C-alpha cells in the first residue's frame, strides 16, 4: 500500500514478540520483553520511573493497566473495505470482503434456519440474523448449493459474524440491518428474490456512522481503587494496519490494541517537539488537550469511566505547550463559572482545589459513578486551545461495593462427564462428591462473574474433611477486571488438583475431598487472606480427587 502514514513517521520501532500463536501471554514473558526494551527496567512502573513513557491497552475484556497510560478505543472516522454493489443502482456500495454473482434471499425463511425447498446452487444467500446460529445458517445454505452467505443484522448496527465451526465451506460476512433492508427493497422493486451483485477487487473508503463514539468492546473504568482509568482514548475501530505477511500484510481490525499504538506515536511526537519535557508530565499534557467523545448520537459527553479525558489531540497538545496555567507579566484573573474570581499579580501562582458534589437524584443505597470535565478557556489569546481536566467519583460507600457477582447461580464449578460435556458440580446430601482423576483433561473449571475490578484475587484449596487450607490454586490473580455476561465474558480458572504450598512450591494433592474458597478483597483492603481485612468469599461444592 502507498500513501499511508503512521502517527509518528520515521520513528524507530523495537518489536518484541510476547504472544503465542493461540491464547494470551504471561506476565513474566511481557516483563522479559520490557527488560529487553530497557535493560534497567523490571516492570512497567519501573519504566515510568526511568523516564520511559509506557502506553498500554486498557483491554477489550476488562484488564486494567495502572502503571502505564491506559488507552480506550474510539470508532474511527472512516474505514477501508472491499465491497459489492448492485449494478445500475446508485449508492449501492456495501463494504465487505471482481466477480459477478447472484444474491438470493430465501423466501421460505428470512433467518435461513430451516432447509431450503429448492436449490440455490452457485448463489449467495442473504440471511437475516436471529433464531439460530451463524453456523447453522451457513450449513443449510451450503446444503442448498450456496457458495456464500451475507448475514444482515436484526438491530441497527453493523455485524461481524463469528463462525468458529469449520464444517461450512462457504464464505460469509455481515452487513447492517439498514444495508440488508436496502437490498431487500431493491429485490422487491424488480419483483424478484434474486439480483446480480458485483464484488470489486479494490477497496473503497466508507464513512463510519459511529465515528468518535466508544465501541462496546472498550473496557470500562474506573480502576480498582477509583483511579482515573482509562486515561484517554484514540482511534481503534476499523483501523487499517499491518498483519503477518502470509495473512495479506494489511487488514482492517478493531480493538484497544489498535488505539494504543496511536497514543504511543502521539507521545513520541510530543517528546520530539519538547525533548526536555518531564516524562511524568506527558500524561497530563495529553489529557488536558484531549476532546471528550459524545454518548452515542447525543450532545452529552460520554462518561469519563469509559474514555478518561477523551479522544487524544496531539496537535493541540504540542501547540498548547502548557501543563500548568501560565499568565503573562501583566497579571490575570481566573473566573469560575459560579462567578468567583481569583486575581493573580504578575509572576504570582496559586493552587485551586475543586470539590464536586454527586448528583442529588441518585439512590443512596446504590453505587453510581459520576464524572465530568473542567474546562479552562483562554480569553485573551483565543488562538490557544481550550484545556480540560476530567474528574470522576462514586456516589455511595465504595468499601461496600460488591466484588463477586453472585446472581444467577454464580460462581459455578464445572466438571467433565464421561462423554466430555461440562456440567455443574452440586453438593447433595444423598450423593457422594463427584470424583475426578485430574489427568487427561479430567479437571474442574471455576467460572466467576466479577462485578468490580480488584488488585488481587485468591483461591484457596481446603481439605473438605479437616477444614484446613492446603494451598493456593495456581493462576494469575493480579489486577482482575470486570466481566461482561452480556458478551459471555467470564473469569475462568481451571484447576487440575495442584496447589502452591506455603514454601511457594507447586505440588500435586493426594486423593482426598477438597473445596475451592474464593477470596476477593474489598476496595482499599491491604489483605487478601481468609483472616485478613474486609473481603468477600465463596466456597465451592466438594470435589473428590482419585488419581
């Protein structure tokens, strides 16, 4: 591709692979990469102390990065995509993945969830989302002879169908409900249920109707102890970027991992413009010149718990050249919107403390996050951009907020049946505990729903008969974010009968009955033990190990 430039052209990049081909990375691998990038550093927090600006994605599933500048994602203004169009119809371009093909809408079942009454060999099926899985729809269309499927949404937004089952061999992609309805209208206009479409080889530029809004995948803040997280946002939706060469070199992707390099490049530009800037001031400068995004199609700013200071604006951050309010040598007035005025003489400085009251109409028994922005508008030099500072707070006692979500039967402990299915493990007085060998995938899986982020989570293994703790379940329990049951995102802990003992060694437990005890410390608690400070706990049903 040509005529494409990154945020910081000619920057020197150091690339360190930390992710495997499948799955996620481990802390020690990431720290090793950081140590290679800066030999003196031991972790992201240490990097910041050494004057290195560290930028990290806040995550698509709730991860929190407290030691670094954490980044939320905004939808981009536009995107590149392959597309098809209906010949002879103006403005019929629909972005998808130069062939002339026939598009057929199944009349017998718009959702395509029942067998087709006749062959659609060589056609593409236009199928509405709903009633059955995308895999089922694709298989039925394939059985009828279709070479591909176009799924259109049943709600007013775009669609990116996930087909993880490889048994359907037809291609598939998604379009919005409005685009699907547009095609159906064309079909009805010509009195047919089939129409010719053309897939263009070159990509087209499409306007993103959700530009500058925060997508659903971008994680919520605030931090585990009400820290302002995320710090800011950047374009991360429908970003055209690089992929491995064998996957085509370039592709359009979305995620906070797309937004994070944008902020890293912006920080590099700021450091280039002001090499002597204190590295600890970089975050503040970028935040003060960011622009808050709006909530959906309203004129109201979205909460700072989703976007921090807002969309990064590196042009204004460099142009502004001010982290603190600086007055000229003639003196100036700072006028607050409540009418108060603070007068400063030439060369004089002062600190201003602002206190915010929670909205008055909130239920005092609930926990509500409220936020906003303090705007600082230059009146004499209108060429300078407006500065703004985000604030956020919680209405109610944060120390009483729920950490574990105990609704709908959660947490759930699952165990495999002889035929390989995972089923809930329950304690029943008339039955012996379920027995597992803990080998060959015969282990149990704990499924948690997390209502509020926490700095650490511990799972103790208890001898069910002696009621004594025998060790800790080995898993990464640091900085646990919220889960999202709407998107079926849970915190999963598999346990294979091994524990970390008091000496820090991992050992296999002998045949016996055990329970898992989940301990989630309340906010600001300095302890995560069963006998420590305020915490929530949950004990699992008994599991019998027999090797």
